[in-house]
C-alpha cells in the first residue's frame, strides 16, 4: 500500500520535474534509480581515459585521424602536427604492452605512410626520429590507405541480402546442441568489419558456453525468463566507456556495439545459427550482478545480450510485421 502511494507521488513529481531542466536534475538526484549508475561509469571511464597513457582507443583514434588526413583532398602538406609526437610515444609504449597486434600493425603502416608524405616541421621531425628508433623499415604487407575502386566487390545481390534479413528472425528455442566456437569467432570477425566512431571498436564479446554458467548467464537479463533454460550459448556485448575523453561521447558504445551486433547475428544466420537479442536494462542491481559475473571494470557497460543456438525446427516464430518504407522515410 505504502509502496503504491510512494509510486504515485514519484510519478506526480516526475511530471513537475519534466517541465524544467534543473527540476529534472533535482528529480534524478533524489530518485536514485535513474542515471546515477551511468553517470558514475561514464566519469570513471573519462578519468581512466585521461590517466591511461596506453589507452588503445585513444591510439586508434589518432591513427584514424591521420588516415583521414592522408585521404583529404587536396592533401595538406602539414597535418596532425599537434598530436603526432604523442601518437608516436604512445606507439612506443604500446609496443611493450600486451595490446592487440593488429592495432600496432595498423599504427605502424599508417605512421610510415604519414612520415613519407608529410612536410617535416620541427615537431614532425622530432616525432619522425623517435619513430625511426622503433621500427625496421619492412614495408611489405603493411596497411595503408587505398583507392575506392580497389575495394573487394561482393557478389551478393540485393535480393540475397533481403532474403538473409527475412530469414533472420528472433529465435528463442534451441536444440540441445553445442554451438561451435569457430562459427561464433567467424561471426565476430564479420562483426568487426562494422563501422565504429573513429574506428575505436570500443566493445568486447563475452561468450558464455560453459553449461555450469549458462543458467546464471541467461537469468541476468530480464527478457529471457521464458526460455532461459534451453540456451546453449549467451553472448554479452560489453562497451568500454574508457574509450572517451569526454562525456559527450557516452552513447557511442551503444551505437558501435549495435552496428557490430547486427552484422554478428546475420553472420551467425548464414552459418546456420539462430539468435535472439535480449535487452540489457539499466537496473543497478542487475548491473552489479553482471559486473560480478563477468568481472567487469567500472567503465565497462553491458549494451545487450544475445542468446545463440540451432533453432528447434518446430519452435514458433513471431511474425513481427515490419513497418513499410513510406512510413519511415521522409525526403528533404
Ligand atoms: C534492443 C533489443 C532488445 C530486445 N530484447 C528482447 C528481450 O529481452 N527478450 C526477447 O525475447 N526478445 C528481445 N528482443 C527481440 C525483439 O523482440 C525482436 O527483435 C522484435 O520483436 C522483432 O522480431 P525479429 O527479431 O524476429 O525481427 C530484443 C531486440 C532488440 C533489438
């Protein structure tokens, strides 16, 4: 009874608070269920970003910016001067760090290309001499920018692509059959082809396929209660909020992870696996449980979870009628 009355009061307060920005801030300060968890994680991420000299996302962003400079038309004789020295020094530190080798390879290739063409100011010369101490000039097979007409051409037709998208429906009931990790890794490889802001790729795929962990994993999000006991694999896509030096980018983990997730589930589909995205609600108690389960850092935030398995042939599929093009499209 008291709970009901309290709920009513909070609802009335929320209506008043919604009329003014400062009242809204006050409302969410006293109603601690709202954004406190997110605010804390975002701030922990920003501080981690600014204090971690080996931040891989910052390095990837810098290399991305240099690549954009390399393809700018017309090419500027001098660019990236304000951050090139720091980028080379980060590259040096990362060489001794346990970071992923493709990032280092990408950095090396693009920095070589940059120093080949950029006009050498004092700062750029200093950065170049630091860089020369770090690398052997083995330039074959290194990544570099290229021309649009050199891209690989896919043979998929628009009809094939539409059919694949029609084939993919949320499937919630699975055969009691192990999901091969190679298939999932192939799907992750494809997911990693997705665009991401400044090519940071600020997410990881946490795959649970140990039968002793699956029950708990499936019970952590709220949306799988009716089918949690038959899921052979759960994936949690975890965003890394320490990828950003400013709060303004706090939503990018959700965008980048979702773009990757879409390609991930389509890639599973073409390999015969079905899936269902399961919502991750921003509920403090559940965040805490997941944090403990996956041993997450404060700046790591779940974006979504996904159940994966071979569809039970006779399981029901919701028709999930889609909107039509006219409804969602507006020109100019
Ligand atoms: C962000 C997101 C959260 C979802 N959460 C759940 C969920 O918690 N439980 C569930 O059974 N399905 C969930 N779904 C699946 C949707 O219900 C499903 O995508 C939608 O009804 C359309 O059906 P389709 O995927 O078959 O096209 C979610 C989908 C998305 C994209």
